[in-house]
C-alpha cells in the first residue's frame, strides 16, 4: 500500500506502477465529512504500509480509470464466508458499518455475502450510524 486516498480508495504499486484502486461493492462516506474522516482513518490503520492482495471482478475499471478490486488482507486460498468475513477488507468495512453496499453490475461476485454483512452490522447497531458510534472489529 503506498497511500490511503479515502475510506474506499487507495493507491498501490503494481509492478512498480502506481495504481488507484477503488474498493468494489462498497461506498464509504465522503472525505471532508466527520464520517469520511473516521472511515479514512480506519482504512489507514488497517492497510497503511501493508501488503494486500487484489481480486478483480468482471469490470476492471470505473469511469475515472481506477482499478476496481476486492482487497484481501492475506492471499485468498479458500473463498468461503469465514475467509471473506475475516480477510476481505471490503467485507470488513460492511461488518463494522463503515460503508454501505454499492452494487454496480456486472461486479456482483460477493453481493450475497455483502448484503448479509451489511444487514448484520445494522441490526447490531455498530459503526458510524450507531447511536454510540461503537466501531468494533468483526468477529
């Protein structure tokens, strides 16, 4: 990871080339807002200086030219719910209610998991939209 742009966008070095990466399937509060600042800091603490693994879906880039990817904290060897829950950063943002689900077909590979994770977080009343703003790590 070379730079944290905001809660759902980072800059990485791929084979020596800097590339902006937009997290697939999630949308975080905008930078410049209190919520956006909190999410950016959460992303910074989790990813800054770390090696991450990127997984693309059907569509590779958004209209701004950013690479669209699922960001894994470790190399995904088995793609099952527990691995997604604990190692995919996009999912973690939903589980701690720091992002909202944003589905942009054709990039829907993990939409069923993401929908369930968002519902779980909202029902638990955690994250940015909770009354006490209790940001907890997912189980």
